[in-house]
C-alpha cells in the first residue's frame, strides 16, 4: 500500500482522520516486520503518544532505550533524546522522524564553550542535565534528569565542588533543595523560561480552585507561586493522585494528553506564555514530529542517528552512572 498516494475515498477525498488511521495501521505493520520499538516523549502530539510502545520522561525513556530487545528504536522526541538512545544501544539502529527536532536548552550549551567553562573551574564534579548533546555528555562526570537531579547531587560528597549545566532554573532549584553551592551554566529552555507570571496569576484569579503545578525548569517566580513542583512524571503522578479537580500546568502542554487519560474527570489549563496571542507555551521542536514523518522514518529507516564512537564511549560513562544510581 502506498499510503502517500491514498488521497481519494468514496466521498471524494480521504479525511485527515482516515489518513492518520492509515498511517497508524502501516506503522504497526512495519513495527512487526522490522522488530522496531517506538519511544515517545510526553511532549509530542497526542496521536503519536497513543501509537507509541512506550511514553515517558527523559529518565524512563533512557531506561527503556537501554533495555529494549528491538533491532530498531524510533525515538519520537528531540535530537538529544535519540542521541542518548544511541549511546546506550550502539548496535541498534536509532531513528528520529525529523532531524530538525532540536532543543533550545541543549543548543544553549555548545560543547566547546562548556569545555572552556569546565577548565575555568578545575577540581569540580561536572553534572550535566540529560538535555545536552552527546559531546557535552562526553565532558561530564554524571548525567541527571529532573526526576533524579536531587539524588545525583546528593550522591556527590559535600567536600566536592560541583558544576551544574546547562539549565540555570533547574540548577538553582536543586541548589536550594540540597543546600549545595554549585557553579551553574547560564542556559534555559525556551518553553519554561517564557511562562508569564502575570498571566498565570490572572488564570488563578479566574479559576481560584485550580492548583498551579510547575516543572523545575521554570524561573523562580513561577516556582514560588506553584503549589507543586516536579519532573514531568512527577507532575502526572501528582494530578492523578490529587483530590483537586482543576490544575494550571506550567510545563509543555503535550503532557496534558497523559494527564487527561489518567484523570478524565479533571480539568487542565495550560499555563500561558508571554505572547498574549497564544493560550499556552509549546515546544516547536517536539511538535515537528508527526504521524506521517513517523511512518516515513520507519519505512525508509531514515534519518538515522550516528555518533562518533570515541564520543559515544565517553558519553556512555556518565549516563551509566546515572542509571546505576536511579
């Protein structure tokens, strides 16, 4: 079946819903034929989450990539995530539906600049957030995610100095929680850094029963007004277990798809960004992924993630340290 040419139906033209269904059917066939697994992040579109074999946050996806028995990993997320899968599974083919699906946070920390930063602070243990390139991970002592950052920082002896990068908001938040002074790289995620405090407070005024929840990549003023702060998976767990019925969600709104699936009786309000014309703040890179691109990627096994083996081996060490601690 050449799905790309399936345009005409009995009514004249195939609907978008019918086309997506055809793509999904073909994707499921290709998965079986090629022994492929689809890993998707909570931030991608809902229809992709629904067809994925596993949906998760950065930590759980890293764990799944390390343990999968599939021959092909299709990582529906952003580039650094697919790189992490390749680092952990070098003998598997790792695919990313769109190579342009980058990350503003990872891009805010070029490896050459980070190397110079490390050299200026000798005798520091380097902790890098998973939202970094393979080359930055290769310069790192141990990787962390927002789920385990506190545990990772607390695993470092108190007499050891720490460099934390690249997210300044997460770094400062973890520093406050652990009471550890850290040298923090000045990077940020464009989604989390652009939430509007004023507009969120206005939402709260209009929805007084709603609980504000936030990801620790948000700036301190947003975290200060939030009633719960946690990683993506922690936010989902909180909304599922909470007795509250309304939530203002200060993270990428793709996560609301999973929240609604687990709590159909609850109401979720995406926190707004600074742009008054937009109701929420989306990751433009995550949203580059589509059902059609996923199908094409799996059919032709392109684009493939390739990492220089020297870099991969160096990057593997800090990731493995994280997984062992997690």
